[in-house]
C-alpha cells in the first residue's frame, strides 16, 4: 500500500505502471509488414527497367502476343514429335554404339583370370597375381661363420668359415675332437655369443639383427639348452625345476605340464625328490624333461653323455630320440663319443673350426 493509501489494481502488471511505452508507432506485432517486391527476371538479368502491359503501345502488345503463340506452338510440336510412332527396325538407319570398354574409354574393365579370348588391349588391363614361392629355411643355419677370441696380442680362431644347415625335426650330432669349435657353434646358435663374421639364422631369422629383449625371448621360448653340467637348482625338487623353466618362458599350467614331462621320461617317482640327490643320468633326463615341457622347437645339448656310463648314455640317447619323435623338436648334440654318432640321423664332423 502506497503513501496515499490507494491499492494497486491487481490486473495491471507491476512493471507497466511506471514504465512509459517507448515503442514506435507501427512497430508492434499487429503492425502491417510491407511485402517485398521482386524484380522481374528480365530486369534482373539484363538490368532493364520493368515494363507493364499498360506502358506498352499497340505494337508492343502485338509483339508479346505473337511471342506467346510461338512458344505454345513450339511446345505442341515437341509433344507431337514425342508421340510419333517408331520406325520399323528394317527401315531404321544402323546405329553404331561405342563400347564402354574400348581402348579409349576411361572406364577400365575388371577381367577374370580365366578370360583368354579378349582383345589384346583389354587383356592388358588385367595383371596376373604374383605367385610367391614358399620360403624354405632350415631350423638352424650357419653362413660362413668366423669366431675369433682375442686376449691381448694373441688370437684364437675357434670357427673358420663354418657352413651348416640343420633341417626341422632332425637329430644332428656335431662330432669332432676337443677344441674343434663344437661348443662355440652351439653357443652361437643359442644366442649366448656373437660371431666375429658371418651370420647365424634360426628359423629364418638372423640372430645378429635381434636386440637384447628379442634374444632373451628367443632363448626363453624357442631354445632349450642342455648343458654338460646340467645347470639345475639342487635345492628344488624335480617338478619345481621343470616348472621354474616354464614360468620363466611364460607358460601357464606349469605344474601339470611338468608332471607330464617327468612321466614321459620315467621320472615320476622322483617328482618330489631334490635335484641334488639324483644320479647323473637322472639329472640329464631331468634337463631333457624340462626342454620337452617347454615344447622348445630347438634343443641344443652340449655333450649330455660325457659323464655317464654306457647304460645311462643309452637312456639319455633314447630320451633325445623321443624328444624328436613325440615333441617335434630339432635336436643338435655336441659329442665326441662314437656311440652317440651312431644313434642320430646325421653326423657333421667339425675339424679346425670348419666342417670336414
């Protein structure tokens, strides 16, 4: 309530009581909108002033009427021409149609391989697929490999241009006297050493081009090494020694795979026995079982029967043969025993760092 004691009417808006109406007259929503005048087409195109029929004289009106009649007559004639009956086929002039797939055409045709009766220019658009020959490589290859050990001014040449190829699933023995370079070749094949010259290729890959990480993965997953000294953990059981190698290689289910490998090489009774308490022959079979459990495609054995008697030597040789036959591994054995040479598929004799 104001100072004068008068109440504000309820139907009057609050803001409109003291705000004057400043809108221009005719600018409201009910104001009329002036229609937009469109220029005639002739005036827009040519820039001529628009004319009305009232501004034309008699001559101009007659001209416009004649123009309309000519336009209507032209439309009628065009419609009649479309409704004319077609000529018979024998009376029609021959029409030469140009093929889309001629030599000068821009559209190129996709030809099947067995289409042989096409013109030469069309057949040239098709190119026979290139047939790639299957690359055949061995499991292990030595290409003119040299290995020279230097100690001050003295040099020792272990390998002199070794050339060797081992096929997949082959049991090969590197035979020769001590100091001929057999173990050096085995270390190069395992990626533990680098050649001074030449190239070592395993399953089509050059080991010289592999980095440290790739070489570690190669040794862990693709190569199993059986050393002369066995290299087992004496404080671990037989099953734990096999399972440890599987874990390092990234295999799952190591315990079950270890038990199957131990059973395959007649070591099931020694599953929980420590490796240090096993005999020499059992330790070698344990190392072979570890290689079989990993399913390594390449197995390198460095004189596995050097410290065994004849009976255990025969057992280890049968285990290596089983590794080739049942597990599909390529086995390379370094030995100077003639009995081992008789049990393998091929014997490669090495003398003075080269094949004899």
